[in-house]
């Protein structure tokens, strides 16, 4: 099975670890607590197993899986009911650049109305996703809107890509 762009699946996704870090110390030892990031970064190439919470959560696939690493980019979702009244109004009037309303008709597997958190891209292994039960699928127009909002939210500089595409278009006109 293959994860497809614009589809919503349930995935086992970790929360971003933050101090205090709980380092796995073996089966019979309690986790080591490290309160400061520099203590771990000083170890440079050392590898640690960090105990961090995970949750089976719905995610929206925003990039095709990488064949090299078997990973994809996805956005977290949040129930509309968990937003403040001000946030809900902004989302429903399409004025929230970092939140995008997901039409419940396109997401029949979700119990409630949801929004995509545009600024919370997650890199996930495809193997961490339940591909057997898609929860919904957005059309290409909505994916395009999400991609545009991700670019804006992250402040990506696409100047050179736009110029290159404009040159190609001008060249095509000359043919």
C-alpha cells in the first residue's frame, strides 16, 4: 500500500521532545533525566534513545513518500472544537493563514470537524501510518492551498524557482 498526497491517515506520531529529556538507560534502570539540551549536543555523534510520548493521531499527507528513506511530510490536525472562538471564526472565514479548515464531507473517517495545522510539518516513516484505513482525501486545489500556506508560514524563498519557471514559460511562448 502507498500513502497518497492529500490523504488523511492515522499515524503513530511522536510529540517533539523537549527538556527534561528522558534517556533510556536499560530495562532495569530508571530513565536518566537531562534538563539542558547542551548536555546532549556536547556528546556530538553519540546516539541516545529518548523516551518521548507518542499518539495515534490523524495526519494529512502533504508530500509524496521519499523512495530513498520511506518517509513523508504530513501536517497534524486539530479538532475545530479545541480552538478558541476567535480562532474558529478566523478559520471558518478563511482568514487564519496557519490553520486550514477541512471540509467534513472530504474526511468521513474523522469524528469531528478538523483543521490542518499548516506550520506543524512532521516527517514520518510510512511504516508508522495506518494506510489500510484512510480517513479522508483532499482535492488538488486544497493541497495547492496548503502548499502555498506552508511556504508562507515557513518563509521559504522560492524566488529562483519562480524566475526559472517564468523563463520556461516565456521560452514555450517563443516555440
